[in-house]
């Protein structure tokens, strides 16, 4: 049996915060505002897995009203979500994510993101796709105000 899930995450970009995507620190003068470390890529993938499992969303499992998740490492949150998938008898077949960010350019970071996510999701790197697009000067992404990530996962019953 297969399960497909989609995830989406948006974070405002602000000065004084690190920009972390897929567990990788990106050189930038602004980072993602959030209760945790603001890793929109890890959040979107976690939401996609939770969606495939019909287990709600990230806020259900790690609410921003709970102080224990303040500045949490989002890769650890993703690992916990993937543990839940394994507990339900599923493993990851593949994941595909698109990061929407006007700048900085992410090309030099993509391989490291894929490797880090593959390790977290107990998968081969060739099962993890990460793409980056700009907003072409349009909307909050295009104005450099936000980072948005869209993700999809395919799970298979083990």
C-alpha cells in the first residue's frame, strides 16, 4: 500500500535569525522567523509525511504554544515524524520539495540539503529531490520577505 502526502510551509524573513533549510545553514543577512529554528524545508517535509499518515500537521504534534519546542532543531522534529511513519509500518519511497526564495541563491547548498535530509529520513540521497525557485519579484517571496516550501512524499507500507 502506498500513501502520498503534501506539505507547505511559509516563514517571514527577518534580520538577526539564521537561515536554515534542510538542516543546512545558508549564508544570508536574514533568516526565518519561527518558534523553532524556522527550517521551512524540514517543516514542509514533516507535514507531507503527517499528511500521508492522516496524522494532522506539524502544529498538532509540536505546537508553538509549548515552550519545549522553542528554537528546536527542525531536523529532530522531522526525525520524530519519520519515526511515527515507521511505527505505522511505512517507509519513505521518495520526497520532492521546492523552495521558493528570492535570495540568496541555493544551488551550492542543494547537495548538502539532500544528503542531510536523506540521513534524517533513512533514505538514499537519490530518493530526495530539492529544487529552488525565485518569486520573479512577485508576492512576498519575490519581494524577499518570505521563504516558502512545497513538498510531496510517497510512503510505502513495509
